[in-house]
C-alpha cells in the first residue's frame, strides 16, 4: 500500500506541482493519475521512488516512510516503465530485462530462467533475447520495458504514460494484455496518463488532478462518472458521460429479464399468452437445445396454429455476459424489438437486456 | 653528381635505424595520448559531477592547445633539458582539449530517458556511470582518441628539433643532406602510422560497441 499524506511539492520558482495531496493506493490495485499537462501527475509518481523529493508531507510505502529508505534500495522494489521506454541501447534484450536481478545479485541460472519466462509473459518470441533494442519495433520495445520492470517481481509498479508512444491499435492491444497480466499479478500500480479514456479503462481507481497539483477527485471510474465532484471533473470526463458509464458495466452485472420465450411447436395461443405476460408484441423462438432461432411478431401468428407456422425472423446481433452495457445498447438500437438478446458462449439463450435495465443502472 | 630521387640501397643499409625511429615515434605517440587520457578522464568526470568546473577546465586546455608547438618545447628545455620528457609533456598537454571535450560530450550525449530509467531501476551513481553512461559514450570518446592520436603522430616529427622526433629525424637527415630518400621514407611511414592507428582505434570501437552494428 502507498499513501500520500498532505504531500506538497513547491519549486524554487514558485511553481506548485503538488498541493497538499492525500490519497491511498490499496495493495493490488491499479490507480491512475490523470489530468492536463502541468497538473503534477508525473511529479506525484516520481516522488514515490524519490526521483523527486516532496517539499512537505509524507509518502509511505507499506507503512514505511519512503524518505527513510535509501533511494536505490527503495527503487529496486518498484518496477518503472516510461513512455520513451529508456531501454539501455548497449545491452541485449535479455540483459536489459535482467537489469534489476543483476543489481540485486541473482545468480546466472535464476536470472536466465526469469528472463525467458518474462519474454513469454509479455508476448515476445525468445528470438529477441539476443537482439539490441534498436532492432525492435516501438511496440516490442514497450513490451521489453514492461518485462524489465517486472523482472525481480517488485510488489509495486510505477508507469508513466507507458503506452503513449505507440500507435492506437498497438496501444489498445498492450492495454488489454497488461490488464490481463495485472489480473494475475495483482501488483500495486500507479499509472500516469493524460488520456481520460485510458484512465477509465485501466484504473481500479482514478485520481483527477488539476493544474497546480490539486487533486480534484479520487474515486472508482464508475463513481467518478456517476458523481463527479465539480465542474472541472465534469469537463475533464468529457462528453457522453452516460455512454462511458455503460461502457464500464459488464452485462453480467445486471439482472436480465427472461422475456417471452417459446418454441416452434408451441401453439399460437401459448405465444400470445407469453407475450401478454411480458408486455411485448413479440416472442423469442428457441429450439430444443435452447439455441436462439429468432423472433415473431404476435400479429403474424393470426391464422396459424403453431409458432412455426409464421416466418421466424433471425436476430442480427447478440451480447454475451463479458461484454459491456454499452455494447448491449448498440445491439438494442439496431434491433427492431429494442432489446438486446443475451446468449452464453455457445449461443444458448439466457435472456434479454431492455432499455429499462439500462436506465435503471444509470439512476 | 645527380643522385637518383629514391635510393633503395640507402633504405636497405639503414633498416635498423628506420625501425628504431619508427618505434620511437610510436612511443612518443602512445605515451602522450595515454597520459593525456588518464588526465582528461578524471577531469571529465569532475566536469559532469560539478558542471561549473567544465568551462574553466576547457579554457585552460584550449589555451595550452593554442600555444605554438615549437614555443612549448623551447619553454620546456630549461626544466627538462633535451630529454624525452621535453617532448612528452607538451605532446600530452596538447591532447587534453580534444580528450576532455569528447569525453564530456560523450557522457552528456546519453539520452535523458536512458539515464532516468537507470536511476529508477536502482543503479547507484557510480555503477550507473560505469555500466550505462560510459559504454554509451564510447563512440564519442574513441572519436576524440582518434583525432588526438593522429594529431600527436604529426607533432612528434617536430620534436626532432629538440633531439627527439622519431621519424622526424629522417626528415631532418634528408633535409640537411639534400638527400630526399630518408625524407620520403619518414613521410610514408608517418602517414602509414597515422592511418594504421586510426583504423586500429576504429577496430577497438567496433569491438566495444556491438550494439551499433547493423542487424545481422
């Protein structure tokens, strides 16, 4: 756990980069510091490993005052990743990754095994081990940067715009992969970015900073969007706040309705009854394996004995439980029924997500 | 009697003498460049550690470099007579400007993000200097050594005027006797020595900087 206790950083020229900043980074969480340039987010990060010393206040790392630990020792427990990567150009990829293990005196075999493992972990092929940094692409270098930071398995990671220098597609990929990795590793991470979307995507909690080192709000992404503390935060979160909220809620987190469910062999009367109970003018048709076949408007059952007599219309799109409510909304506006049909991984029917479900969630 | 322009028989008859002067020339080059580097290196480290030192140190080295060669040798004679030191001390002082400047610039040229990363990984200051910054400064430092070496090879010849001189003695001999052969031999050997030294140092750099080679 890392705590900031009324931390202030004032430079000789009067610039204030941190103004009595207090917050707590719980163990195993990824906390994003975000804000416009000049808000002191990078300064805050660099005070944690004492690359910058605070003017006032205290930073503790696992209960210990950071200022009381010799800087090189403090830093060896903190992985560090920066936008420019900062790989050592004269060392091979393997030697770069082995930086901290060799500083803390691991033996050769243990280091070599760890390097091999990490090259796999960050999704590179072992062939890169003996290359030099300049022989790698930007995205590959960034992966090596992450591997180097993880090498000695530090409990803490400090990341300053780590994916800022790569193109948007690679950035997205690296973000996804890093989140997957973090779910396994559960490091305590401070992550700096100027990109609010990246902040919302990556952070368990997000600290929004304003120019002059002022911490405006510190909360989970969902709470920030639901209850922004002031106009600055509202502005910084940007337009379409509700859509952003929906994007953060997985389909699995909301109750889904069963919906009017029938099979082809059911009688038309049974279908009318099902629709009436659900308050719809349509029914959903599934087969014996619970696979979705499509839907039928009730008035198309006129003159038909069974549901199968009418023409069953196929659905164009479905949602699964690990997608977001925003994806459900997208499916919903496309569907003539104004609902999103939820299926499991094998395409079996689970229920429907309705407009009411979404508005209920946003209240 | 008209002498032939180049007299092979003189060369064959004086091989021992030619080798001796060549060896002398090499010593008068290697020792000053080596001593110069031993002096410039700590000066460069001090200039990095205390940046205020850099300008005055560079200024002094610049003034030394601007003193005419012959004048400096003559100034030395009252102190060291016509010994080897009379040649070596000025030759050493001449290398300081180039070696100091290139070592400092080489160290300063290490990208700031590389330095930042090293610091954040937990390198101590000394270890960072020797493991990260110096290796990266090698190309610029070697470039300085190459210029200093080639310059020194040229200056050594002048020390023949104070009784040292290596291959410079062959120039003197040829000039005084109006006999071009030793002059030509001295000239060819000193150019060859300069080229060989330059290529040799380039080779050293190649060995020390595997990361700069093209991807294989």
